[in-house]
């Protein structure tokens, strides 16, 4: 087969239509046309055409991945899902080709699960604090390895995170009596994954800060918390 025409596309002048033996064969990025040394009159085998189509597809996938990464960091699994997602009028790319793109992005330091996990935790702490357990679950849902998720979530910060989360909620709780304040704020913190003990202490601290008076603890709250906090749920606050 012989290249009989290389013409810029009307809507995308940086891309070119390649014609073989007078018929359209494939569209290619201009940089790839130059890199491959394509010109009118050059003869190509079926294997050459298949290889060029593969290179063009990987270039398209790479550009799509870079656009997806532009707004914020992503996990490798997120980018993989994005590239493998069905698109109208396009065949689903091979997993091998997608993995090559992901490896290339990692080599270029555009993709890194640890950097993504650090970003995710920092963002949560600034805008929507939650417990280390909840953060770990979110990261694993994003495809981050359990070990990495546990390293960045840091349960020792849960008390500070709970206090930050509660402060964001405080404007909705002003004027409430202690029992209503305790129940609503406590349930809110439990839903964000914090332990019963941390939630209870956070409620106490904010009540004293808000009202300038000591929270009235019942006998159950003053008892030794030797049991597992994980066994307690939001219903405990209504007991």
C-alpha cells in the first residue's frame, strides 16, 4: 500500500488524514506523522498500518489520561477505569496498552498513588474531616493499596480531625440544650467514622467552649471504656 495523501483535518488542523491507495486509512496526530517520517509516496505494509494505528491509539489514551489528571491527582486505578470506560464509536482499548500508558505516566511522575493518597487526606482534613478508618476505606475504594492507605490515614490525628469536623457543624447546634446537642453532634461524628470515645470527648470540649460550663456526664459516660468503641453506634447517643 502506498500513501497517496496526507491532509490536515478541517476541524482539527493538528491532525491529519492518511490515505492509502486513494482511500482514507486512518487519522493521526501531526507530531506522530513527523516522528514516523510519513510522506506521500511512502509504501506501507499491513503490519506497518497496524503498528501506526496502535501508536495513534496510545497517543490518544495518553492525552486523555493527562487531561483527566489535570484538575487534581488521581489514583492509578481511577485513571485505568477512565481509559477503559466505553466510548461511543470507539473500541475499548486493550488492557496491555492502558497499562503501558499508566507505567509511562508513573515514570514521568504524573501518576503516583502515594501522592494521590496524601492529597486526598489533606483535602479531607481541610474541607470534610473524617476518621482514619473512613479515610482508609475511601482510599481503598479509589484503588489505593491497603498498606499505603493505612500509612497516610494516621489514626493518631483522629482527635484533631473530630474537633475540626465538629467545629464545621457547630453553627447548626447553637441554642440547643445539652442532650440535643450531645445527640446530634455525637451522631454526626460517628457517621464520619470516629470512635465513641473520641466523639464523646469532642462533644464535651465543644459544649464547654460554647457554653462555658461543664457537660453533665451520666454514669455510663464516666464508666471505664474498656469495651471496643467499634461496637457502639449512633443509637448509643439516644440511650
